[in-house]
C-alpha cells in the first residue's frame, strides 16, 4: 500500500508523483548526506585540533606579580588572572596575562602554553578530548543535515497538501454548482 503513488491510477495527480519523488530523495539523501556531513565535520575538527597542538608548546614562565593585587587571597584552588614572563624557543622574552592558581606567589615557576609568536594560548586538548569533541561535532552535523533534509521534505509535502486542498475546493465548487445546490 505504501507504493500507491507509483501505481497507475486515474485519480493520481502530478502532485502525488512529485511528493513521491521528494520523499524518496529525502529518505535517500538524509542518511547519506548526514553521514557525509558528520564525517567531514569530524575530520575537520580533528585536523584543527592537531594543528593547534602542533602550533602550541609548553614553556616555563615566572609569575611577575601577585595575582590577587592586594585583595584577600582565595583559599580554594581557583584560577585567577596573573602576569607571567617567559622566554620563547627563539630566545625572546615575553610578558602576558594568563590564568594562574590563586595560591601562586610572585616568582613561582609555572608552565604556560605559547603559540611561538609571542602569544599565550590555552592548553591544547588532549588527543582523547579532541577525538571526543570531533565525534560530538560530527554527530551534531549529521543530525542537523539530516534534519534539514527531512524538514525541507516536510515543507514541500505541506505545500503540496495545501495545493491539493485548494484544487479539491475548486473542483468541489464546480461540481456543486452543476448540481444546483450548495452543500455544507
């Protein structure tokens, strides 16, 4: 019964055939397009994470001033903003602000991450974190693209239904007028 749109039938309309083709394309394109979008997104995210890991490197830095700036030092292990100084691989000295443990005192050594151009960067994601984030990104992209395809097909189907209802109303008005009375 689900192939009724494909059978020859004198009551079948062009919109029925169009709807059948739209649904067929949507059911094929949603999983295939979702899979392709998910794989491409996951691989792009993985490549981006690897590029960030390759460009950033840990360097030893020294805290130059008290991170709390004279206010009461927090007792927890929270991170606060502090100014650090480090020497990059090329021998140049840099100063910048980064998150440091609240318990750090000026002169204490810290490990910070640099991009090699004199800028501080957050620590790169580990390989496992990057793989997990890539998987989730691919999953979201897959679901979004499949949802867009199915949503588009549903929109086309709704418009075709509206068109059919309007055609039925016009045909019924012609038939009803021929009978000489109005029903309903």
